[in-house]
């Protein structure tokens, strides 16, 4: 495999942000609600290890939330942890999900 840039695509049919690497697909599922976007599940296969793909998926999801003017419900542990470590992102989170964002 080459070191081609990894591109995140929004597959609106499956409601997933996806990155392809050979035959493997990393993805972050999402569900739209009237005032929020829910991120329930993220999968990053071992082939993507060390390439920052999980972060790329979160960044794409947050950009989409901003584009649609939606708050984020990070029910996926990876999304939650990513956002929790970055206080500048906390304002994007739906008020019902802000508990636990503060990290020690």
C-alpha cells in the first residue's frame, strides 16, 4: 500500500464518515436529530494504526455538525474522549452530554 493521503468521505446513504485504506474501511456512524447529531459508534481497523484516522473521523464529524448548526451528542467513547481532552470543543456538545467532559 502507498502512503497516499487519507480522505474522509461523508457517506450520507449509510450515515457514516468513512476512510478507505486498501480493502479496509474505518468509519464513524452518525444519526441526525432535529437539534443534534449523535455519534454512537466508531471503528478503526488495525491497518489504520498510527495514522490518526480516528481523529480525522472526529474532525469531519464536528465540521459537519458546524455546517448543519447542530450540537454534538458523543455517545461513542472515542468521540467523547477526543472532545473531553479539548476544552475548545466543549461548546459544540449538547448540554445533555456535557457532564464528564472536564478532564483532571
